[in-house]
């Protein structure tokens, strides 16, 4: 049996959790691009990101506490940077 849930933001949708052999997986989309998916097996605490497009390969294998955290990371990875914006290390 499958359950379907959607979490939507301005540009990204996390959708389609799938239950298969004790694995929970969510498709991560940024705009109209499938960024990848996150999956968690029974007994695991974190979701692991699996890239579906080269623009998101930097997230491959990264672990996230929630599918929403993976969705935010994917969106930030491809977000255009503002000119003159500087990140300062704490």
C-alpha cells in the first residue's frame, strides 16, 4: 500500500512517499527538475540523498533528518547568488 503526501514551497515540491520493503522514499523536485530522492530504510535515523540530475551531485550521499531539509538543501544549491553577497564564517 502506498501513501501520498505533498509538501510545497515556492519553487520546490517534495512528494510521493513510497513504502516498499520497509523503505520510505521521497522524490525531491526543484521547479520542474527532479533533483533526486531521499530514502530511509527501517531502523535508520536519517534520509540519504540520491541525485537524479548532475546539478545536485554535490548532495549525493548526504544525510538529512527530514525530507524537507533535503528539499531546502537542493533549492539552495541551485539558487542564484546575489552579486556582492558574501558569506562570513562564524
